[in-house]
């Protein structure tokens, strides 16, 4: 892994990657808090940024990395994080800033695809980066994107680094679901939970993406209504047919007779490695629908508690099956078939 940032494993065509974004939208209070903390000389060495996928965690980390390069001295640092189009920003956009390192799923040159995990070798590259001399006397920033992708060896290797951090180094560890991280790893970090984006912010983020040029506002409204506050999810919905597949899935669940041939076709369409992002979006939308159903059932006094417990059990089982399939690169079609069977049972 070089300091150069290659195309990310989850990059969307026609969408700015986090290090290309000109500013942070929707998390201004967090940005101000970090800027004030740095200006006071009290910047913690490790920050765990948690929250739904696609709400700006990585964008925030890259923007603050640029802030540290502009204002390495706390005494002269402003109390606000303001966008800047300077040399530091340009180098970060190009992936060539010597004081910034991103650890993420690596590219497997042999198989011509990104690996499904953030491996221990990637974390070990952080050690080499930290042993080097900082350029221009600035801060070093390490962004782990995301900690959810780390295997056990990588997590333990990162923990050892955080136990003895070098001076003038800050880590931003991004996590979509921090509950799965090592408790000892979480304890080494200051945790910031980022909230889903509000509708007006989502519209601004979505509208400035190159792929959205010429798109009608009515179409954006539809995606915003379904995205749960995630700009990434809205953009994924705009580029695919996953929302329709989720609708078909729940229609099949509700039919009197099980239609296994259709559910097998649906599962087969989402199972290939090339469809990994569509599969993830499908699972996210199914979880959203399950959450909505569970809340509706909970508000209905006529629904027995046992049925609510069934929905909660299915939620836990599907999440566990999904995480296992991603971690071990198992057949994702079986996750969808199992979910279909479980939901028909309640």
C-alpha cells in the first residue's frame, strides 16, 4: 500500500470519492469540535467515527487531515474547519500527500479484484508510514476505512499501534457498525457518532455529483425518501434496480404459496462478486423494511409479544448470516433464501 490512494473498492461511477469532496455537509458541529480541540492543544490521537454507511465519515476525516496540514501549530489554528482549495487539498485529492495514509481493502493484482477484508498486511504498512519522517513538519493522519472490514489479525495489529501512538499523529477509524469491533480497540478511541443526513443536506450532496447532472428533482425526492439519511444509498438507488428487487422480494414473502423459482432467480442475480454493492444495498433496504414492520407491529396492541420477538430474532439471524457470508466470502444467495424462508414463517 502506497500513500497514493487508488480507486476505492466501493467507488461509484460518476460520484466523487470522499477525498475528492470539497467540504463536509451535515456535520458542522463535529467539525467545529475537532477544530476547537486541536486549537486548544488537546487533540486525542484516535477518533472512532461511527454511523450509517454513506453519511460522510470518510469525507470528514479527509477534510480534517487537510486542516491539520494547514494549521499544524495549535496556537495559530482557527476554531472552525473551513474548506480550502490549496496545495494540501490538491495533494489529498490526488492521493499524494506524504503525511496521509489510508488503510482499506487492498487490490488483489493476481485475481484482478479487491479483497473482501482489510488484512493485517495493510495495517502493518501503517507501522512503516509512522516510522518515516513527517513532511513539512506537519501532522500525520491515518484513516482506516473501514474497521468493519478488518479481520481479527488486522484488528489486533491496529490495537498495538494505538497503544503506543507516535506524537503529532491522529487516527480516524471509520465504522459503520462499531459494536462488532474489539472492546479494547474502542476503548483506545474517542467515539463520535455521526447522524444520518437531513433531507436538505442530502439534496445538496446528491445534486453536486457528476452522475446527477440533468436529473429531475422529483427523482431525487424518491431516492431521498428511501435512503435513510445516507447519500451513498440514495446514489446507489439512482444507479440501479435494487429498490425494485426489494419490493419483489417482499411481494414474494407475502404470497400464499412459496415461489422458490423466483426467489432463486432473485438470489442468483445478487450473489456474484461483481454485484457485491447491489447485494449490500439490498440487505440494507431489507433491514430498513424489517425495522419499519417491527415498529408498526409494536404500535399495534393486537399483536402478541411473541410475534415481535420473532421479528427481532429474524433481524439478529439475518445480520449474523450476512456478516458471516461477507467475512468468509460465502454464497450470498443462501442468505437471501434463508431470509425468505424465515420471513414466511412469521
